[in-house]
């Protein structure tokens, strides 16, 4: 069966992957913004869940699954590259090896944490949204975007903070990071709900697609067939 051509799927995929990679790098800095204490990647990472919601809502879980795996592979490649570059000897007249290791040397662990959290969180988010779309017969989009995010971000945040920062920051700060990250990410989803509504409706009209995963196999490891 031929694949239906889409106008904007490639652009959304590229933005999704870019958000993921930028978030992984900026997560090496911990920010203190009054009520919230979180890693720098949290400023941008919630957008990946918004893109994930849009992908699943418009194009279906099967296509969203492929995009999630593409993000996973891209983050893994970035991690391996950072490790390799850090391990190679610097030029004699390049004095920044210690600075590189101090900032980007943490990135491989953060990316490992991000990969585990991303895998569990994104697939939880996509699965719940796809199931809720069927249960609500396509109505009440906000219940799907917010409901799936509440679960997906809980899984993602707990795994990421515990794997990335255990042994690096005090235990009391771990709990603060989890709570701050979770509240902030979910708040971003809620604030951006009107934009999600508009963009989802626009894409459905542009693509002439509003996919329902009635026959979809939700196995996250099945990449080449959406239904079987």
C-alpha cells in the first residue's frame, strides 16, 4: 500500500529532533528561577511533547513511533560523538579540554538518562493519546493532550532526574528537581493548549488526515507496519 504524501510531516519531525538534541545539551546546567529549580533543558523539552501530541493526533501512533525512534537514534549518535571527541587528545595549543569535559563531559550520562526517560515517556504519551482519541471519538482534544502529558511527563521526569543526577546532587535536590520539572513541563503543556488546538486543526486541514489508531499494533518495537 503506497504511503500517503504529507506536506508538513518532515518539518515537524525535524523540529521534534532538534528540540530533543538541544534539550540534552542544555540540561548540563541547573537553573534557579524563584519557585522552580530545574535543568536548562526543561525550558525547551516540553515542546517535544507538544510535537508528539500533534504527530499522534494528526498522523497516528505508527508514524509517531517512527519519529520517536528517529529522535532516539539521533540522541544516541550525539552522545557517542561527544564521548569520542572528549576521549581524543586535544591539540597542544587548545587549552579548553578541562572546560569541555566539565560541561559536555556530563552530556553522555544526561543523554543516557534522556534516552531511557524519553523512550518511556514519549511512548506512554503517544499510547495514551491514541487510546483516548478512540475513547472520546475525536472530541475534547484538551483531555488527550493534557491527560497524556500528565502521565508521560511523570514517567519521563522521574527517570531522567534519577538517572542523570543521582550521586551528583544532594538527595533533597533530586526531589526538588523532579517536582519542579514536572510542574513546569505540565504547565507549559496547559499554557500551549490553544496553540496545540490551532496547529492540530490547521494540519488536519492541510494534510487531509485525522488518523484513528483503531487497528494499530502499539508495540513500540514494531517500526515497519502500523497495523499488524
